[in-house]
C-alpha cells in the first residue's frame, strides 16, 4: 500500500429501509447479500464491489437534475442491450429520469430516488 492511504472498501447509500433497497440492487446487479445485516446496515457484493445500505431516518432523495448543478454521486450499470434492460429495471421499481441525446446512457432513479445510469458500448 505504499503511495496510497487506503483501499476502497464499500460504496454506501443512505436510505429509509436498507433491506428493501439492498433487494432492489441485488436484482439489478445479480448481487449476493452478505451475512450480518440488521435494520440499519445491509451489504451486498456485485462483481467484487461491496455496496452497503445504511439507515438514514431523515433521508431525502437527491434532485435530478439538481437545480444547483450537482448530483453529488451516482452509479453506472453496464448493460449489453438497454432495450432489454430498461423494462426489467422499471419492473424492479426504478423510474426513468432522462434519455441521453447521443444514446449511450439513460438515467433512472432507484426506488428511493438515488440516480443511476444504464450505460452500454456502441
């Protein structure tokens, strides 16, 4: 670890119900839930990346697009065929926020409002 301070352990999303949001991302990403969850913390692993869901009782979803100019953070999910993937994410509870003009990504919100993108190679 010379030349660095540390390694990324987890990406953590605040939410009102960690178990419910973890279930959404398990289905979206084909992830596996790790043991040790409770009402305040759930962790899944998707493609070697840990994503944790943390209880935030006063959670307020981000705005997209944010009128102040920054969305702060979002996840990009690589898909082979967006036309096949889109109905699946919508059925899981996602909401379409925007289609990109150059047709390389689409922006969605998860069930509690975190933005994420479906991206594909053209």
